[in-house]
């Protein structure tokens, strides 16, 4: 036996043990099923795991519909388990991986949340929000954490934005479902129970932006379509576009809103200054709310964004080089399949800047 083979055989149990870890947290419970986020390892159908809650642990057997597998970093709904009753914030691990509920919570805390933002100030019905961890997309379902505890809310961005990245500070954000106060935190569902816990992850507030970093500013050049061009393709009149520009650490976001009598058109373009185009495109897709329906044979790999609930419109996404483009048309009855299909055909007639 060679020395390298001997070393591998000695290390094999350690390697196997490291790969055998599973850590997942219950995000929400929907009747008889629940939504799960996998932080480490993966969860498969019929797998035997331990369900940890404040009451202790219970051995359970998982039921994972669809592909029967959830990999690290992914979330899935419609799951169930036999042998225990999950509650929000419950933790699933391999048998014997942790020894207590406190240890299970500590294991989860070692992984940063996907999204965490701080309420900088409250201006009437809207707030100024600062993204601290991850990013925010329009219509995200999050928890609002205040001194009174945590409550589920929906975050709606200003109409000319579809994405807020880490470090961005944005005005005009609406948080529906809870009483918002300055200093409150919005973060992943079922991640925090107290403001002290969430604020500990958020860290101290960032200083106000300097005059050299104005954030959202008017920019007519962001309006890449003439109103007549939109009318010819989409079939309804719109007014002159209202263009804005926002800079962030890795690029620029150009947005234009065209208002019409029967609907509106938003054109949002994200121009990245760093990173590989394929990587940036994939990262952007993962951040979108709802899901994407790819368009077969499309030269740019374009897709329709669907499944956003009340925020669903006829929305096209595509990337060319390091520029991602969103074209969103509102005012189309999403329950009328013929109307949706017709508007999709119209959107595809538009040139792609």
C-alpha cells in the first residue's frame, strides 16, 4: 500500500463525517406542510433527521416533493415530515449532529441571513431603508423586527427600482404588515425574535451618505425607448419617460418609468462594472422574487418573471454582456391568459438595447 493511499484511508472517516452534516431551518408553516431553507448539506426524500424545537428533539422522516432533494443555499415549500410537528425557527439536523436546542440555534446563527436591512428613518407611509446583508427585491416576504418582537411583512420598493444591493440606501420603501419605527430591522422570515439579536448581526448604523454619493438622481438617458416606439410595439400610449440613475459599489442602475392611461412600462437596466457576465447574470436571477420561465431558443437566454402574487406583471428579463435588462408592463389582467400571451408577444417585438 502506498503512503498516499494509507493517508486517504486514515482521513476517509473524517471526510465522510464532514460531508454528512445537514443543517436546515423551518421558515414558515402552511397548514400540513412547511417551507425549509437548507444552510448546510442537503435534505432528501425519506431521509431520517432530527427535528429540534425549544421542547427538545424528535426523530422525523422527511417527505420532499418534486425532485426529492434540496441542496445547500436553497429553500423549498410543500414539505412534510413524519414523527414531529415543525414550528417556525425549528431546526433539522443529522441524528447526533447537535446535542441541544441551544446548540442547534447556535449552528444556525453561524450562517448569515440572506437578507437584512435597517430602517434608517420613517417618512409618513414610507421609509428609508439601508441594505446591510444580501439584497432586497420588490415584494419580498420578510420579518419586521422591532422592540415589540418580529412580525411578517411585505417590502415594496419604489416603482423605479427592482433591486437593492448591500450598501444601498433607498427612500420611498413601503413595509406592509407591521408598525415600523426607525432602527427596526427587516430580515429573512423566522430568523430573529428580538431586535437585539437582529441588530447584533446588522452592526452599527452606517454614516449618512456624503454629497459625493447622491444615490438616486435624474437621468433622461436612462429612457432608452421613445414613447412612439413603445406604442408601436405594445399597443397603448405612454407619456415621456422619467429616468433615474443610482450608483452602487459594483455598477450602475438605470431606470425609466413610462406612465400610460391603461398601464405603465418600467425599463430597468443594471450595468455591472466588475465580475464575469455569466456570474452576474446568475446571481441576479437568484435574487428575483417569484420564479423565471425561460423562453425557448432565445438568443439572450431571456425569461418571463412570474409568481410574484399581486406584484406580477408581464415582465421580461435578459442579460447582454454585463448589462441586465428588465422590461415590466403593468395593467395586464394576469387571470386573462390570452391578454398575457398577447402582451408577451408585443414585448418581444421591442428592440433590445
